[in-house]
């Protein structure tokens, strides 16, 4: 970035630092889902140990930023809608439907239990990218296979539903009004979760966790950064010197307090604010900064490249990881710290191998068609 002024922010094109942000998001999620309850003395300590599930919010923030940026930069060009949906289909659909079809075949022909796939547990929800809707109505996760677990695909459904309407909104609204809409969506998200909890008759319900309208704060915050950068508003202040650092410290402290003292519906807005500050730090114009060096590090960038496969397979095979590694380690009586560490390492290695195979044989061939 030689020759750039201190306020020149590179936010278009391929940015390795954002691959690193994606790598951090998947690493948080993996650490969360590879945490075994048996190795933690209390429910509270286990809850804190697996707090990395908020990495999903980082995915939402990053997705909102990247998708909105792509749409804003392509407004006015030919085939605006067609090009966007074709590219998203080539990126998302092949691996998603591979996982869904494999699991459906397993339930019907291996487990021989097609009766499980009825009503809200029907695979129609997965095939139509709406499992989060079924989970929200049921206010519980779906029941389908004892071999493969697809409940984590709710987050992909949220993003796909976002992609359905957002291109039209970006196309219709001036950038300034789009930014105001994003701020409005962030402002109402926590209240929408409260209302959904009341309808579900349960505090912190599954419904308020998975419904798309309850998770718009992360997507909208990412989108607001994309819009503000194109308006030039962010560049007018030394955001990476003080504003972002204050936001990072304040929101990080608030999120930590909620995990220590008890969860609340505002957690997702606060975690999204925290990860928005992480995104801004990753965009720091000074390529010598610590945050840029961290996010552009080879391991995080590499994990970011494989993040889609890592996300799909890590939880899809979680029954296998627990049966193959978790239960034997627990039964062996090995030291909890060692046992938990070994489980994470073994589960990660297996997930990584699957993600590499997915990249080579499923994802990359379709991405070349872009």
C-alpha cells in the first residue's frame, strides 16, 4: 500500500486481511463446537468455554459488508441481478446440497427411518434453504439423522434469505438512505428478539436465535460499513486510531460481561458491534499495524479460504468426532486439559481433511465458472 495517505482505506477487490477475518470466525466456531461438556466442572464454565459460537456473528458482519459492497459497486451495470445470483449460486449451492443430499440418503436408505422426515423435520426445509424457519416455528432444532447433523445450516439459510431481498433494496435506495436503513435494522433487532421470545413463551428461545429478522443486526452492521466507506464518511475520521479501538474495547467488555453474568437478547447486537470493530481494524490502512499483520497471517488466511467447507463439515460430522475421539478420551480418564486439547486437535484434523477435499472436488471446480 505504498504511497497511500493515512486515511486511504482499501475496501474493494480481494483483501487478504478479510480472508483472515473469515479464518478467525471459523476458528471461533470450531473451538466452540469442539468443546466437550464432560471436561468442564460447571455449566457456567462450559458456557464460557464454548462462547466461540458468536463467531457466527462475525460471519454475518463480514457477509453483510462484502455482499453490500459488491452490490453497490455493480449498480448500474448490465445483468446486475443475474450476475449476483449466479455467483452466489456457484459459491453456496454445490457444497450445501451435497451435505443435504448425503444426509437425506443416509436417513432414508441407511438408517431406514423416513418417518422422521415429516412436518417441521421434513427435508423440504433444507432443500428450500428454510431450516431456520422450521426451527423457529418448532422452537427447537430439527430431528433427522443419528449419523449426520445439519442443524448448523440455519445460519446459511439466514444469509440466503438475506440475499433474496437485499439486492433489490440496494438497487432501489440511494446509498445514504441504505445506510439509514441499516442503522434502523440494528436498532430494532434486540426488540424483535424480545417480541419473538414473548411469542415463543421462552427467554432466549431458539426462535429468536434463528429467525432471519432477529439476526439482521450483524448483516446490517456489515452493510453499513460498506455504505459508509463508499460515502466517504468513515475516511473523514481517524477511525482506526481511536473510534474503532474505543468500540472494540467497550463492546468486547460488554460481551464478556454478558457471558460471565448471563446471556441476554442484546448480546447479538453487542457481539455484532464488537466484530464490526474487528472488521474496521482489519481494514486499517497501515499495513504495518498489528491487526493487519494478524489478519494477513498465513494460517488465518488459509483457514478463511477453507472456511465454508470447515463450517459445513465440522458439525455435520460432530456425532462421529464424539464417538471416535470424545467418548474414548473421556473413558480413558486422561487429564481434562489434555483430553479436551486432544479432542479439539483430532476433530480439527479430520474436519480440515474433509474441507480440503471439498475445496478440490466440489467448491473450486464451480468457482472457476464465475
